[in-house]
C-alpha cells in the first residue's frame, strides 16, 4: 500500500467497491438462503436445516467449512488466510417458539455469510485472516458462550455482526440477563374436605409474584424483571403441593445485575415464607453479559452503512433494549452489534409482524446492506493503520473497570 494518504484512501475505497460488488454477485444466493431459513424456523440447538444451507453455500463458494464445529452439531466455522490479524463475522440462525423468525436471525445469518464470502476475496491480499462462525442458540441457549468455552474466539482481533430491527440504530441498548427457575413445595389436601391440612405451593408462587410487582416500582428505569408461572397445580379441588415459575432479571451491567438478582430472590423467598412452603431456586446458566460495542470499529461500520444510504441513529435517540450472548463475546474481543432497519418504525422485534418483514423486501435489503457494511468494515480492520490496536486498547480499559 502506498505511503501517500490520498493513494491509501483511494486504495481502500477501491477494495470496498470490490467487496460490495461481490455481495451483489451473491445476492440471489444470499436471499434464497435467507428465505429458506425464514420459511423453516428452528429453535435453539435444533438449527440443522439452516446449518446445512449455510455450510453448503460456503462449500459451493470454494471454502472448506467445518460442520458441527467445536462439538456443537449446529455450529460451523470457515477460515480464510494464513497470516495477519484475524477478524470474525458471526451468523445467528435460530428462531423463536411459536413466532418463527420474529427476531430476524435469517437476516443475521445471511448478512454474515455475505460479508464473510466478500471478505474472503480480499483477505489474503490485504494480509488479514477471516473466520466465519455459525453460532447457534442465541435465543436463550447461550451458544456463543459454549463456543467461548471451546476456544472458538481465541486469537481474534475483532468480531462483527448486525441485528435487524424496526429502526436503524448504532448499537443495541443491551442488558445483562440472568434467568432463575423457582420451585415451591407444599402439601396436597382436599381443597373442600380438609384445606387446613394443605400447604399451598401456588400461594407461595403468587405471593412471590406480587412481591416482585411491588419491587418493580423501586428498581432503576434501565432494569427489568419479568416472570411466568410454569406449574400451578393439577386440579382446582386439590391444594397445589408444587408450583414452578421462571424469572428473568436484567440490568445494564453484570455488577448491577448481581445486586438485582438478590433483591428478586428475597421477594420470591418471602412469598414462600408467607405461604408456609419451601422453595428451591436454580440460576440458569449460561447468563448473558451486557454488550460492549467497540467504538473504533463501530465508527467505521457507521461510515460504511451511511455510504449505502443507511442512517444509523445514536441509541440515546432510539433505544432498542435486549440481551444477547454477543455480550459475553464483547468482553473477550472487540465486537460490534449495530441494529439495521428491516421493518417499518412501528414494527418491533419478537412479533409476528416483524417475522413477516424479516422475510420480505425490507428484510432482503437488510441482508444485502448488512453484508456490504460489514465487508467494508473488514477492509477497514485490515487496511486502516491502528484501528485494531485502538479497539484492543479500549477493551483493555473496559475490562480493567475504566
């Protein structure tokens, strides 16, 4: 690359034009794959068809994917390049129960695939390496966390992905999240003949719910607690001897979440004590950390997205609140998780309306623009002096508590 700044800039733009052209060449392949995954939604760790569709394309395009990577049957990996900094593009492809791809993971999968295939064309000549990772089970399964445990993110300089939404936003307003399963134990009795001999486990669960409802008034505005009853007894004329509930606690940081967890648990235990029953609880792992977006890399993505006519807004203007296992990745390597518009503003994720958009024209455009913006950001990572070093320095400060 020339030492002349103007020449270097021209070279970068020329390479970016090449990767965008490659996405255009692959458009039919990417959109066919997106529609296939969308039409056949699969729950976490069950994404066998999506896994096959995506890895078949990688193989057809000359890459050598590892199917069932890292001991996970629906994970995959493909690598390109032999030296230089390695950047990963992440694909998600699991769906939601009952409402299919209402989170648009078909878009995430194929935008990531497109970015990876476009980046593969230039990685070697730019002195970079590329890792395309298929990451199952984001919707509660913590697939990326299992991949972390198996070393899938070791040696990476950065990790990129995009997430669809009804708005174009720089980053998700992410919350660390912890699930807890609570089981109440009482004593059965005939509800009419001898109610005094029963201990009502459902009462314990209901009283715990009421306690949490009162607690919600006194938690921070950026925190969340929500729960449902899983088991409330078998028949109305039997005092329930068992009840079960599932709860989520969310907070902007892991440290604050740990405090919120204890407040939640105190409410649930108080319900059990008031009903005279006992309670067991299990904190469900893996739990998700908050997302630390790499500002240096995110800034490059935003420039690239705007060059395509996109207009990502700050999360201070438009907040899309959620939790993702990308948070855990973002504490290990510099990572980004921008939100790309794939539906009208009034349509929110995790709804049947959004599921319809994810397989429609706006979803298709998000696939192609997301692939191009990430592919151009790959080029920045490999060609822009100091970018990856700045990202690493920033993350080191975050991890040190700065």
